[in-house]
């Protein structure tokens, strides 16, 4: 992949999903003893950065495309639905019957068709494959696609254009589309910058795969950072190799550290974040980020369940499927 693809993506998404604020966090920065910047991707129209990649991928489709299809019930599904609506294209989102009604409704509200199939995301994926062929739809992958990676990379372009002196960048990491694009742009503009991928310590697909030297399957478990769950796909073509070549390393954070980071962002900055967005702050608070110079992290999204969020910020226990995060009130 080339920086030129990121620059082209920046042109394509201009005025729709770009130029989110870059906030200097006085309060948290002072607590952490480090100049700290927050890239506010949670202010995107769908509440998460994935709109950049989806808009760029859809903008690159040939004239006469019948429509788009994807399997994600989370931020990627919302992004594809929003971008397709804007382009006047049909959008189909496949999901299993286990997906909660609220998520189905949110995707439908963006004008996408919802196809409910099977009892797992894998079974829904098989149906997506069938519809892709039968109805001539184009699949928009959540991370392993050059146009998606280039779209997410525009975040790195915006951060480094505003802050060329940054010492380090902390990027929430799942399938690695975001980290790959951001690292490509950031290191093109400042080759000396350190770019760290940050994941939860349970089911960290990219971390495990980088350690193994190739994509490996992981067991998916419930996490406060639910947007960071899932594997890289056995047929991974782009995001694994880019993360291997461009990231300076990965940092893992515990559920308790994510919990405390969500509290810190709320109490110190009055920001509502989903767990996945708070992992960069969790890495800093747990003392895992080398260096003392200016650092930025990407607040990737705010699409948290509000009941869960209010339990976190009021210090209550959180029962995940197989694990309880012990409640504690925020102490700076
Ligand atoms: C998708 C997502 C990520 C991770 O992006 P990848 O490209 O899969 O690594 C991080 N945070 C949020 C909120 C997301 O929706």
C-alpha cells in the first residue's frame, strides 16, 4: 500500500467524515505527566471512525454497482449502511438471530436491509456470500481491504499534519485496518514516531498473530472493548502484513484497566466512550507506554450500551459472560 492511497481517500471523504477535533487533554495529560492529545473519532455521524473506510471503499466502486453487503452488526455495519444511503446504493447487512433487536433496529434506521440467518456470525457470513453472488452485491470488508485501510489512514494524516512533533501514537487494535492505515500515514510524515497497537488481553487476535508470525484464530470472549473482538480471517491479505511491518509493538490491557480508563475519560474530560476507544488511555494509565514526550490516542467510538456505561462510571460490578469486572469508584 502507498501513501498516495491515503491522500486520495482524504479527497474522497472530505466534508463528510474528516476533520474531527484533536483535543489537548489538559486534565488527563497533567495526571499522566505527559502532553496528551485525543483524536475525537467518536464525534463522527455514526459515533465511530469506521465511516472513513466505508465511504472510501464505496466511493471506489464502479458505476452501475447493484449494492453493497456486509456482516458486521457493530460499527462497520453502521458505517456501511450510512455510506450506502449517502451514495444512493442498496445496503444489505447479514446477521445471526442472536443479535439483539436494538442493533437490528439501529441498522434498519439507516435504511439498510437486514437479513437474519443462522445462529452464529459464521452462518450469517455464508448467507452473505450467497447473496453477494446471487444478487450481484459487493462485499465491503471491515478491515482487510486497501480502500478501507486507506480511509482509516486519513486519521493518521490529520493527526500528524496538526502535530508533526508527536513522539508516540496509541491505536486501538482489532483486525488492524485502523492501525495499518494510521501507521502508514504517520510514519510517512514522521518516520521517527512510535506507533503502538493496543488491545484487550483476552482474545487479542493481532497480538497473537504477530507473535506466531502468521494469522492465528483466537477464542472470542466478552469484553468491555467488544468492538475489538474477532479474528483476522485465515485469508488475511493486507492488514496483518502491514501491522507486522509498521507497528512498533502491541500493548495489552486488562478489563479492569479499560474500566478505569472509561471512568477517567468521563470524569476528567466528560467524554462518553466505548471500551475499545479507551484502551490507549488504559495503556498510559497502566504505565505501559515507553517515553515521556507528546502522545496521542484515537478515541475510536462512543457506541456503548448506556446501561453498561452508567454502571462503569458509577463504580458498579460488570458481569461479562464468563468474567466479572470488579466495581470501583474512580480514583485519580
Ligand atoms: C473497528 C473498531 C476498532 C478496531 O479497528 P480495526 O481496524 O479492526 O483494528 C477500534 N475501535 C472501534 C470503536 C471500532 O469500531
